[in-house]
């Protein structure tokens, strides 16, 4: 048991660190915007384009990369994707024109598209089933931590050493990660795959992605992302406008929600390994979280109860995320985890992109009080998709382990 635990810990550390970097690189650019505006003389819209194209490239490339991962194995793509991310970010330090930043941002997004398909394929083949929930939870937690730390750490680096040295520093941090994956590659086992000939086109065999369970899982990810993006983007505005909370208190409430969500992921991983009723657990957590968000949105509350309820809502909703990932894994056909996670997780950036306009329209129309109501409604509606997917998905048959 001691050897197995040590091996699982190393697998989780390697995969989790790569996931941390992918999220860090995705959010290390905004603190550089003011410096870039002075250096390149570009508008804020053009600055936002670099971030938008990075995310869009990741979303578009995830599913095709998933096909590659399933056919040729995950490790080589994990190494290549991480190396592309780190070199693209560090390469921005030498940019002499803004178009070079945009191109490198897209290349970094392409490298980032490897992370979800490769990570889940490796975790599924490297970690024992009874510890899968905790491994998935550590993976998600690491990514959330990268997103949370990227803005403040990058901002401090920019103030201390300038934007070029900052990008070179945070970019080259990924090189030791690549070397560690190569050094420890013997413990990173690929997913179990069926012995099938590699004839036909690369995209052959992917028709099941348009099956009812996969589309329902995609819809679940999409609605969940819309709800999450809505509360992250507009919570401070809503609390300030509707409840008269100060901007500082509103920021504290959002921070409490985010900290709760990140912590809840670990709670969910612990629970998943101790029960097989993943759907029931996820439904209960999401329903209670939605109820707490409705209470905050509809009842007159002072600052402290509001912050406390939002922390609890984030904790419960975060706990529902690991069961979600495990259910997707269990519904994946043998050897198809890469393309499945590449496809369904593409709903996350798409949902985040669809949210700002309709929520902003509500606020512009004088109904900011409906924002949290809509967030709770989206979360509850997402359960219909998840429940439907779970009901029609057939358990994946056993597969012959990959050589």
C-alpha cells in the first residue's frame, strides 16, 4: 500500500502541476495589459483579443487533440503541449509588435488544448479505481489554484522586474515540468484501449460524440459554465447595486465563493471514493448550493450572512464537480477518454463566452436582482442534462490495457 500510495502521489503531482501551469498561463496575461498598451499602443479591445483567441484556440482544438491522444497515446502530447505552452509564453518576452503577442497566445492556447484529454487519459490508466475521485479532485483543485494565483503573482513580478522578464520567468518555469514528465514517464500509464487497427481517417470512430449521452454531458458542462461565469463576472455588481454592499464587501463575498468552490472540489473527491451514488451526491450538492444562491439573491441580508452563505454555496457546488468528472469517465467507451473529455469540456469555455451579454443585458435593463436567480436556474437546469446523460449512458465494457 505504501508503494502504491507513493506512485499515485507522484502521478497526481505531475499531472496536477501541469494543470496548474495551464490555468496559470491562461490568466497571466491580463496583468500585462496596461504595460502592453504603453509598449505597443493598442486599444483595450485589441488587448482582450489576445485572451479571447487563446481561449478560443483551446476550445476548438480540444476535441481533435482528444482523437490524437486516443490513437497515439497521451504522454507524448502532454509533453509537447506543455512545452508549446511554456515556450509560447516565454517567447512573448521578445515580442516587438502586438501581432506577435497574439500569435504566441494562440500557440499557447493550442498547447493548452492537450491538457484535459491527456490528463484524464493518464489518470484513468495510472490510478486505481478506488482512488480515482481523489485524483480527479486534486487535478481540478490544481487548475483552480493556478487560475487564482496567476493575476496576483504576475502583477507582483511586473512591478518588480518588468513585463518582459516576468513573461520569461513564468514561461520557463514549465521547462522543469516537461523534464519531470520525461524522467517519470514510466509511472504515467495510458488509458486502457481496445485492440483495434489504426486504419481509416483520424476522426473515424468518433460518431458516438454526437450520441445522446455525450451531447447531454456537453450541455451539462455548458450550463454549469454559464452559471459559474455569471456569478464570477457579476456578483460584485449585483451585491453593490441590489443590496447596497460596498465594493470591498462584494469582493470579499466573491472571494468567499471562489475559496469555497476550490475547497469543495477536495471534499467531493473524498466523497466520490466512498460512495457509488455519484449522481445523487451531485444533485443534492447542486440543489442546496442553488438554494443558497437564491436566498442571497432574493432575501435582505447583511454583509456577514451574505458572505457566509456564498462560501457555503461555493463549497457545495465545488463538491459536485468531481462526481461529474467520474460519471463522464465511466460513460466513456474503452480507449476514448481523450476525445470524450476534449469534447464535453469544450462546453466550459463556450459557456463562459455566452454568459456576459445576457447577464449584462439584465443589469442594463434595470433587473440586476434577477442575475442570481438566473444563475440558480441554470445550475438546476444543468442537473436535467446530467441526470439524462447518466440515465441513457451505458457502462463502458472492459478493455485490453494498452501496451
